[in-house]
C-alpha cells in the first residue's frame, strides 16, 4: 500500500471518529428505542448537512460549528495524545484543541460524498454493562457501510463514546495516529500541529 493510500485510510477511519464526536448529550432516555432514535436523529442531521451541496471552507465551517455544539472536544483530544498528554505545553493547549476541531471538520468535508443521499438502518441493539451498543448500516451510493456505535449514559441521556467502522475502533485509531507522529518527531508537537494544519488543504 502506498503512503497516500495509508493516509487516506486513516482519514476515513478518523472521519468515523469525527462522526461519533458529534453526538452530544441527548434528551432523557433509557430504553433501547430511545438510544436508536438518538443515533438516527443525529445521523440524519449530519447527512442533511452533507446533502446541502456546499463544499470547501463553507462546509467545513458548518461541520465545525455542529461539532463544537455537541462534542466534548477536550476529552477526545486529550485521549488522542495518550502518554504525550502531560508533555503538551499549557501555552499550546488552546491551539491544539482548535486544530483538532478543524481537523475533524475537514474529515467530514473530505468524505462528504459518503454521507450524501444516505440513510441509517438500525440492525440490532444490545446492552454491554453500562454501554448500549447499536449495530447499524449507512446506506448510500455503494455497498452499505457497517457501523457499530457504543453509547454511554450521560446526563440522563446518551453520549457516543466510540464507533467501529471496518472493524476498527476509531478513538484508538486517532490515538495511534497522533502517537505515531509524536514518536517520529521525538515528541515535537510542532510536527503534530503541522499535520493537523494540513487538513485545511484537503
């Protein structure tokens, strides 16, 4: 596989993470049907934005605004840093969170065609301890994309804690990507920031 192919796969995987990050706290609910309605409802909002026909910076800004409304960005970004979290200078944290937000929004724009003309089909819902796991499929132009959502309780409703696409748990994929860049640069956050800024050129 070429390096470009590897990077595109990472973008697709991380795009799933960005989708998961959009799901904030829902209205109070407890039954599995409420969890299914929650996932379906937010997915429809994402797909509606994808179907709006906009591209480029304008679309990226709308996705960023949507994420900033629902995402616990700081927690997700900190998790992605893994063991490097404590090494990020306090003076650079605000910039890091902004870059991660823009990066996630750019992922949506990069793969916006995957969400156009799509619908989410719920296949099954199961309880695993405190988590509710929903198996679903995103239907678009090609073969349905299997997606598994892991919901955790939050404020009487739900929060998506992870999503699995193509057998990959995407929070782990994002953490692995960031750790790889930081390891290669001997912990130089400038290299990670540079990679995050590349999203503006996609």
